[in-house]
């Protein structure tokens, strides 16, 4: 359980360094969910959760000093939860929205 958690943390950390590589959209939920799913061995679940959260967080953007919610990290953590526990995409998406 430690190795998948470390791999998930590594992928989420690399995706959070989005501005370091130029703004290449690594922190979008659909990309981060698919990458975490790829690392954990279930790309389909990662892509489904990432696409669902991409639609949810599509309209959230910062206006003024407001900080927009982080859909990428929510996608990474909820994909890891869904894949490692075997709970499925419904539980992963439900967990990601308040996260």
C-alpha cells in the first residue's frame, strides 16, 4: 500500500509543478486522473473520474483575489481512492467534489 501511495503522490506533485514546465495543462482533472490511473494500473477508472471532474470544475476560475478550487488534486486523490479500494467511479467522484 505504501508504493501506490508514493507513486500517487509523485504524479500529483509533478502535476502541481505545472508552471515549472510551462503551462502544459497537467493540473487539469482529466489529465491528472488519467495519469494516476495509469500509474495504479486502471486507466479507464482514472479517465472516467477525471472527465467527470473536468465537467464539474470547468466553470471555476479565479476572479480577482478569489482562489478557485483545485480539481486536479481532487481528481488524483479520488482516483487513487477508487482504484486502491476497488470502490468504483461513483464513490471516487462523490469523494472528489467536497475534497
